[in-house]
């Protein structure tokens, strides 16, 4: 069961053109359009750093979180 904040992040990642796949262990894997794996989010993140660490490779590719208003 993913928390609502992680669901918002994954929705924004999908909207940005990435593919999000939930694997059999409940982790969210993020892929480019070419099928290259970018990062993995834990299904039940144990702390805030785990989400930030998973976001880092996406930010290096230009993804913005939180989105600018």
C-alpha cells in the first residue's frame, strides 16, 4: 500500500513521459521511453530520505519535484 504523497510523485513522473511499473515486491520502477531503468521507489518508504534518494536520478534528467507553481 503506497502512501498518497508517493502516488502524487508517481503520477507526475508518468505525466512527464516516464513509465512506472509496480513490480511483484510492490516497488515502483521508473523507466524511460526507451526502456532504460532510471530509479526504483520503495513501495513503503521507511523514511523521507528514501524518496529523495530515488528522485535524485530523475532530477538529474530534468524532472522537477515539487512542481513549480
